[in-house]
C-alpha cells in the first residue's frame, strides 16, 4: 500500500494462514482480537465475510455507536480489507513464511477529510492498537 496516510504493523504468528484468515473472516470474532478496545460486538453480519459483504459493528469510543463496513478486498488465506462510510480502510495481509505467517495489518486514512483524525492523534493511537490486535490475534490462534 503506497499512501502517505497509511500505517501498518507486521508480526510473525506461529499458525497457518488459513487458521488466521478464518478468524479474520468471521466478524463475530472481531471484538475478541480488537486491540483498540473500541469494537464491542457484532450487530449484523454474515457468518463468514466475502468480497462485497457488509457487516455492522457496535463500537465505543466514549459514546457507543454503530459502524457499517463493506469488504473491499478478499483473497482466501491472503488478504481481507474493509472500510466504513468515511472510506478509511482496515486491511490484513497474510504471507506464509518459515515458522508461520507474517501478518500485516494496515490502516489507510488517505482521504481529504482525514484531517480530523490526524488532529486528534488517531494515526499513532491506531499504530499501538494494531500492535495490540496482532498480539491478541496470535494468542487466540496459538492457544
């Protein structure tokens, strides 16, 4: 991803890409591995995501709210990405490597209206949340 407004963190996870991808493609599991603490539960979603799927999550950052997402990239065991109404994209790329899977989570906020989240310090907070998400993801798939 080549954006000046994109952050990503990678982590080697000692599990197969399919085991990790199955968790990412199940929106009912997202609150389990969310490192930001903002995803509280699924509101509406198919049992398994696919390209074009929509799903709604209950969120909380101070106040509770609901966000509706659309899957915009989906390649089984390799990548999955979605965005909400503001078009900011969360993406997971999985690459099988010796000893497991290199998982890279990215947050792309390359939109003109991103000035608000930049001013509030979200990009660096998101970097920390992504690192925490990958740590939680690893704990789930390796336990």
